[in-house]
């Protein structure tokens, strides 16, 4: 069989610990035998990030912007313990935060649904994708402890020196205060990323805030979404047979629980933080959650939603067997290859991505899976395998599918 040719390189961002081990296994077993893999490689492993003082992370994000599609392995976000462990020169920021700041994107998280791993919510049949706005609100707020009685005001000083004031509260005793913000530009980027992703995946888009209570703040989110939708997307949505609809967040929660799934749920920053963990858990496992960052210019970066699975890595280093789930990382690769194939008009690459995903899902549905899934599956006669044998089992099915 001839290997599938690529024309444009994928930006490959390698990572840390157990996921770095899986990364190589996936390439060796599931990609390189079938594709003439063209990547521009960036090593985001912590040692090399430190060696380059994190320049490699910035370079990789710029490469993603240049080529349009990236695939990323999970990476360590340094903390005090990692400073000692890796003798780091600095406590670098999370690579994801650095990349997100450069690409200005929205993060979409979707569960990989398989038979045998049943959602806690019985009505859910299709995945629910959470689109989380990744800028501002409570994540960039100023807070204050109020020591005692007094008046709190919001003050905005324009460039011309003019002040606008709004009373927050007349305190008659100690309390707390918080001031947060967002920008029309960021909200607009968020909206466009959501509309583009809905079109690309052919799914309805839901958006919800608390605009009845927050008549200026949340209402502005609602208005910006609606204006951009009417001006730029309504016709495209009609043509694609999909829908955009806005509702109150309380109503959205009730509808989500009663729904079958199969749509994108756009959430403000805090709502998305909380709801994505709720949805991931209710669908079964963090190891079965994909994540894709989409920037307003269309650049996409695919990754797994989980971390570097440190505990398994330490076992691996001791020579012990691990049973680490590689599904989300495999789907990061298939997502990126499919996108590259679509952009470059390489049908074979798109079909390869589809088959790789089918082979992965069918392997689990036939009863062969890693330990994390074996613990929660409803299937009987489960064959629990180690990290490597799971990937090898997928390869057997993939080879069949590729003829
Ligand atoms: P984690 O790597 O997601 O793992 C937490 C636990 O979840 C694991 O110990 C394991 O449970 C289970 N798990 C997660 N993924 C799994 C998989 N693929 N297969 C089987 N089990 C899996 O989170 P963490 O331990 O909190 O973080 C480790 C490192 O990852 C940290 O340095 C953090 O900074 C980094 N991180 C990176 C990203 C990213 O790059 N996007 C995201 C989150 C965290 P058991 O041990 O019980 O088997
Ligand atoms: Mg969270």
C-alpha cells in the first residue's frame, strides 16, 4: 500500500510524561506506517521549554498561525514542585495559556461517545460540545475586602478625563467587592469562533447567560452574538440546516439535561469552566474528552483534555506496566489530520482520519480497553490491556479498514 501524501505540514507540539510516551507509540503504530507524515516539530517537553526559556512555545503558536493546523500533546504546567523536579530557571506559564493568548481562541471540548461507556444522563445519545470563552470575567477580576461601613462605586475614567460613576453599595459593615470586565472585541471573537465551529461540524449552537439579571454585562454578550449572527451567519446557518438559539442559563441547564445531545453549548468563561467538568464527568471519563482551540482567523489546535498522567509515568519509569488511555490523544491527531486534509483537498487523509477514529471506537466496543474504561464499562467479557497493546489492537482494526 502506498503511504498517503501530505502537502502542508502539521504543526506538531510534543509534550511531557506519560502522554509523551503515548505520543510516540501513536505515531509509530498508527500514523507513520500509513502516512508520509509531514510535520513541523516543536518540542514543548519541559526540559526544552526551559532550555529555550519558553521561546519554543511562542514559536510553536506562531507556526500554528502560519500553517493553520496544530496538534498538541499534554504538557506540564510548572508549579513549585516542578521547579525542583526539573531545576527550572523560571516558573513558566501554562503552554496552553501562552498559545491561547497568541491565537486568541475559543476552546471547544467534546466527549468521545462509545457503546459500553454510558452517560449518567440516560437521554444523552450524542456528544455535547462545550465552547468556553477563555477571556475575562471573574478570571481577570479585581477584588477587595471591605473593612467596614462606607460607599463603594464603579468609576470609569475616559481618555478625556471624564468620569462616570455607578453606586455599587452603601456598606453598613464589613463585606466584599469584585470588579470584572470583558471587551467587545473578545466577545466578538468568541461569537465568531462559535458560529464557525457550528458550521464546520454541522451542529446547532446554543448560547445562554443571565441577561435578565445582568442587564448590561450579560446582555451585551447576548446582543453581540445576535448582531454578528444576523449580519454574517444567518444565511449560512439556514443553508446548512442548523440553528442558533439563545436562552437563559437556567433554562439551558434544564434543556441540556432533557436533550439527546448533538449540539454546541457556548458558555461564558466561568459557566464553561464548571459545565465542561460536569459534562465530561457525566459522559464517563476525562480520558475520553477532546479539546480544540479555534481562533477567529480559523487556526485550529487539537489536543486531549486531560493532563500528562504523571502517576502512570512514574510507574512507567520504574519499568512497571501501565494501562493509560490514549483515545483522546489519538483523536487529537485524527482531528488535526482531517482538518489538514480538508484544507488541502486530500480526501485520502480525511478518510484515514475517519477510519482511525472508527478503529479506535470499535476496539473499545469489541471489549478491548484500558483499565480506566474497564472500571466503568457496562460491557461484559472485557479484555483489559496495557497502553501499548491497546494501540496495537487499534492497529489491527485500522489495517483491516484500510484494506
Ligand atoms: P491528569 O494528567 O489529567 O491525570 C489525573 C488522573 O486522571 C490520572 O492520575 C489518572 O487517574 C486519570 N487520567 C487522566 N488521563 C488519563 C488517561 N489518558 N488514561 C488513564 N487515566 C487518566 O491531571 P493531573 O495529574 O492533575 O496533572 C498532571 C500534569 O498534567 C500536571 O503537570 C498538569 O500541569 C498537566 N496538565 C496539562 C494539561 C494540558 O496540557 N492540556 C491539562 C491538565 C493538566 P489514576 O491515576 O487514578 O489512574
Ligand atoms: Mg475547571
